[in-house]
C-alpha cells in the first residue's frame, strides 16, 4: 500500500510537469500535448481533454487515501483493510507497476518511439481490468459477512474504489487504442480516415462487450459501476469537438457523434 501511494504521488508530479513541458534537466523536449499535435489523427482528442487525467488521478488518490485510512480503522477481526482482505498486497503492487509503466511510456512518447509506447500503454488497461476483477470477486466472496459486520466497506469499495478503477481502466484503454492508431498511420503508413474509423470501431466493440457483460453475464458484479459511460461520452466528445467543422463534416465526425448518442442512451 505504501508503494502504491508513493508511486501515485511521484506519477502525479511527473505528469503535471510533463504536460506543461517543464520537467527539469531537459528530460522532455516537448510537452505531451505538442507530440499529440505533431502526430494527429482525426480522432485525436481536443486540448480540453487534458483535464480528464486530473480528475482520474484525483479519484485514484481518493481510493488510495481511503485504503490507508482503513488500516487504522478496526472491525471484529482487526484492521479493516485486511479483514476481510478484499484488496490483497498484489492489488497494490499492480497499481505501483501501472504508475511506473505510465511514466516510462511518457519518456518513449517524447522520443516518438510509438511501438514502445503502444506496448506499454496496452499493459496499463490489462492490469487495471485485472485489478477490477480482483476487487469484484473478493468483494462478492465477503459481501455476506460485510453486510452484517461492516456494511460501509461495501459502499466505499463499490462507489469509490471500483468506479475509480473503472474510469482509469477505460480511459487507459481509449488512450491505448488511439496510440495504436498513431502507429498504423505514422509507422505502417495507412491512410488516416481508415485508421480513425478503426479506432472508433474498436472503442464501440469494447463498449458493446461491457454492456453485454454488465447486462446479462456479470450483472451482480458490475451493476454498481456507473462511471464507464460518462467517461466514454466525454472522451468521444473531445474527439468530436476537435474534428467538428460545421461546413465540412467528415464521416468519422458523424460516426463519433453517433457513438456519443448511443452511449448516452
């Protein structure tokens, strides 16, 4: 837990400097946004989407703070964070790895090593969804005992930790898919309209898969995770506002708007 908290603080400082291009010792030649503007896609997100990471990192800090505070709160078995063990040590170790990978990917991003960036960025959502799996399954295992002895833990875990992790996992997934599109456009040299259409299609397929899982297969686990669709609407909105031209609507802009409407419904 200590490692997870330290890695979160270091990553927050690192990214706040990197986004502005103010990292000391010339670690970065340009800011993250400048690289995005140099290698754009039709589905590159608008500048205002940079605030998303601030919101997501704040949510991550919130559930980490709750975990630390729970160490000092006790139930009939002992410290609340460990009894029952909803989030084992591996859970927090994975979060430490995620923050480390995020910082490494930023270094590669600035050096335009897009293959390396995409490889690292796909690690992040995979580990994040595995953390969600651990949280969902362990909470379900201990839910009956907690409902009697410590009901507040169920609420805090569902609405703070699991929703925060879901936001982070999905935003990382969207980021990874867009990064894959950059590789296909600038390294494989495929035409952009087709690449951007493929990016939107992958995002829509992932969303449909989530919808089917939460509606028919894993309802008891996912029914309290409400943060996914607002996050996807915001991310698609950032793609839409950047590419929107009132007198020259591209096919991908219309596609993006349709997906926003679908996810809102």
